[in-house]
């Protein structure tokens, strides 16, 4: 099966390259294009929001969104008119033709054929590349360092402290790493009437291939269950009419069915039925462990509770700790067990303001908590040419 797919993809790529070269020879001034996308099936992150901005505000720009033909998100991008189906002949053709690829994820916009990826990394398919990211860089991620897998022409950061870290530790310069803000921030809302709690722990590299039994027996699963089955917590949320909505990281979504609670006020959310940004916008507080989604939540001036039950393991086995220390810089209290977490949440709902954490939001973002993030990114992209 793999051999068959490889041959089909190779044929499409060869034919697309031939057509592109003919067009280039006959018309060297042919209009260049930009390609943007996310995971092949998705349109919900920085890629989608930047694409939406460009199509609405600069409709003459030749930008195309790459997405699977049968994606449930297709209607989101179809509205804006310029869509290419992932791994189609047209995808390969426009990939060769494009002058710019915009990536929220490492291989966003790339066709399936691995040879294309390797040729790009070897510099044989040199294009201008913009990295939008899908989460703030707060830990050292060497695979994104300049000259490793990529040489991004523009590395989009959400805040100056993040940008300084990228420049100091990942070999970028002030010319190609810039604090512009994330396009998806433009869609956040300031103020919510909901009292609900959004709970989103991140994934663990060492657990991504766990069997269901291994997951059930992990500290990760047990600590989540300790909260969801805590009798004091359940009584509190049920008495107050508060709903806790748990959304596992996309990589861990396959384990969602293994987690449960005796309370009807605890909802286990699946990626097929819930959107992370909508969950954040419609929640009063957030619980996470180390997820960078906390930065989005804090952008709306909302409190984050950090439930860090495996801190030593996480920084030893997942990512190396970077510039952001949750104890010193976090947007809410750091707790190491479910009893402390429950106590802290109840105190907050009983009108303990935690103002110092809201001040930390201002310290981190400065004056850039607005809805002009896509505009700043667009201007920086145009400056590349």
C-alpha cells in the first residue's frame, strides 16, 4: 500500500513540476502565490485566522488554503474562495509555483510526498517561509532552531519576552524573529458571563504511544481523575451550577474515552465536537499544567490555575525548561496536587481576586492585547519581498 501511494504521489509531483516549468519558461512573470494551512484536516488555528484576514482585507493577494477534501472544517475556508485540496495534483503544482509558504505546524502546506520535504530541507526547493506557530515558545525546542530543519524568513512571536528567547537560544536575529502577536488572538473576546471551568492539560512525549492500560495506570491519568472525582470539588461545581469541560491535547484525544467523572457537571470534550478557542472564550477560569494555550486564555485577562503534578518528569522527558517559570511569571497559582487545586479554585470563586496574576499579563504582553495581530503579521510578511 505504501509503495502504491508513493508511486501515485511521485507521478503527481513529476507531472506538476513539468507543468510548472513549462509555465515558467513561457511566462516568467506569472503571478506568484502564497500557500497556507494547518494539519491537513483542520482550519481553526493561526493559519485559518491569518488566511481569513488576508482574504477579507486584501482580496487581490493570491493566497490559497490547503485542506483535505472531506475535512469537517472545509466550509470554514470554502467561504473565502481560494482552497486547494491536500495532496491533489493542484497542491503539488501550486507548491512548486508558490513564492511563500506559511506554517503554523512543521509540515503545514507540504504535500504528502516525503521527497518534497527532504528536498526543501536540503535547500533544493528554496521558498520564503513564515512560521506562525501554534503555541507560544516557552521551552527550548531545538528542532525549530534556525538552520536545523528550517530557516524561517519570519518567526512570528506573540510577545517580546518570547521573541528575545527565540533570538538568544534558537539562532534567529531581530530581522527574522518578531513580536507581532498571533492571528488567532484577534478572535478572542474580552469578558464572559459564564462561570465554567476549562481544563486542558498538555501531552507527554514519553506517553504518546501508550496502550490504554498503560495510560490508565499513568500518573497523568490518575491525577486528572483525582480532580474529576474529588467529592469536595464535585459538590462545589454542582452547587454553583458550574461546568468543568475537559479537553485533552489533540495528540491525547484517543485517550479521552478512558476518563470519566460521577458528576453530570463534568464534560469530556472531543475534538470532533468542540473547538478549543470557543471553549476558552466561554469559560471563566482555566486549569492546565504546562500548555501554551494558557497564554491565549490570559490574553483575555482571565485567571489560569497550573496543576503541575509531574514537574520534574515533564522538564526532564518532554521539553527543556525555558525562560517562562510558572511560579514567577504564570498567570495564576501553581498547585501540585488535586486537594490544593480544589482549595485554590474555591477561594477564587469566593471572591479572592488574585490581582497580582492579572498584572503579570500586562508585564508579558505589554500594550499588544488588541485585535491587530493579523495586521502586524501581514505587514511583516509583505516586508519580506
